[in-house]
C-alpha cells in the first residue's frame, strides 16, 4: 500500500511526505540509534541552527522554509512552523547574528531577528538578486564561512556545457550582499560544504556529470587550498578522466583532483565536519556526507549517509553511518543534508519522506 501511495504522489505531483519514514529498515554501526525528529517537513533540504536552538530547514519544490522547535528537550520537534512560503526552490538556509538567510535561485533573502518572531515572521528582505535565473542546478546550498562571508555556489545550467567562468563555481559575498567575488571554478554542482576546524579550509561535495555510463564519473569530495582554484568541470572529471567532448586538447594535470572519489551518481549533497563529543572519538573531525542517491543508474547508488575519517587532509576511511533508504531498487527516503547539534547528536534531512531524523550514540 505504501509503495502505491509513493507512486501516486509522484504521478500527481503531491509531496512524497505521505511515504512515512521506515526506520526499521535503516542500519547503523553498533551503539548508534536513529529516531524521527520531525515527519512534518515536506521536501526537507538544507539544515541550519539558530542561536536559541531553533532548527531551520529549507525545502525544494515545497517552496517553504520551516522552523522546528524542541521545547521539551526530548530530541523531537514538538512544533513545526512555516516561516516563509511561495519562494523559488528555497533549498539553502544560513543563520548569522539573529538573521536567517535563504537562497531562492537568483536571490538571497533574509528574515531579520527571526527567532524572536517565529509565530509572526517578517517578510523576506532581498540581500542580492543578480544570480542567474536558471533552475537547472539553480538551487543553492549556502553557508557563512569563518571569514564572515556568505558562500553561494552557481551550478552549471546543464548536464555538460562550457559557460566559461559565469557558471560552475563558488562565490562569496558580504552579509549585506556587497563584495561578490569568485572563490573556486570548475565545480559542476556543489550542494554541500563546510570548513575544516583548525585549518579553516573549505571542503565541498560536487556532483559528477551524467550520460557517461553507470560507473563514470564519480562524485567528488574536494578541498580548496587557494582562491581561484579550478576543479576541472567541464574538461576533466574525477581528477583523471577527460570529458569526451570538452576535454579535447586539455590535460587533467591542469586541474585540482578530488581528495576522495565518492562513487558514480551517488548525488553527494550536504556535508558537515563532526566536532561533537557524543559519537566515539574516531568520529571527531570526520566529515559526514548525505548521499541523495542516483536517479538514472541501472542499479541504484547512494541513498545513505557516509562518514569520511581524515588525518589532516588525508582520507583514512569512507564508511556508512546510516544506510537502508532503499531496498531492492525501491527507495522510500533520500538523505539531503546533515547537521550536528550542540549535544553531539546529528540531524539528517530526507526530502522524499519529508522528514528530519536524529542520530544518537550510546555506548553498547
């Protein structure tokens, strides 16, 4: 019956939040547990935290931004508010100095002093409105860096094309929308990034192109070491494979290779460094990545949350933390973002089931 509901919801364009989370199908390492934080967040995408503990969640096709409140402190959101609606793909949310910044394709909007007005939210103010209007890879994950600037990617408006430096890049701006500048090039579509504690270097996921087969090219985990660095797209993929069309006359040696190949078509989205103390010590400083899952691969890949353990900038391991969002080629959930909480637990958004989960650890 549940599969029928999912199929009908897709055909009718109804948000698939009617497909209830199936936590019994999820697998985690020993000692880890997962529970529903909220199942009332249609198309849940990027997560950010307010200064007073509010969990803000952007959405994709729902066009809404949500505020989740756990007023009882029991690890479940007992109140879900819609604080903005009618926006164009408001995937990205970032909190700074009491204000919530929202991406809406060509615009960056802000809700001022939002945590003091959750029941009567202000109208969004425009911070910047000159990004491209393309919706193909036009939704944007956003975040404030340690430099106080808002980082905003501009995805390629295609599967594979060469638009020079106008697209396929990461930019940054001041909080008031001034001073826009390019940070990185050759980035097809990043929907997740964070800064490594200590080094303060930017790390980001990037989605590889389609239509080169089931196993090519891989999604990437990248590290920015200098402003203006070029990561290869559309000329070189996964650091070692020239594009059959745009790679002619190019060399992969001229571009920065990924730190880690994440796998073909896994759709790596949100990522965060884990700095909490609840998980075992081996997770300290690791990267947690939400893999949304393939849509055009013969056998599905992704549909899981992964842990990348590091030693400095070297990868030690790449292992599942939360798996089981699909079985037998049938998916009931698609992880979109991860966000550690102050208590060391981890939130995971799922835009297919319209939910946010909370992962905790208790020593077995």
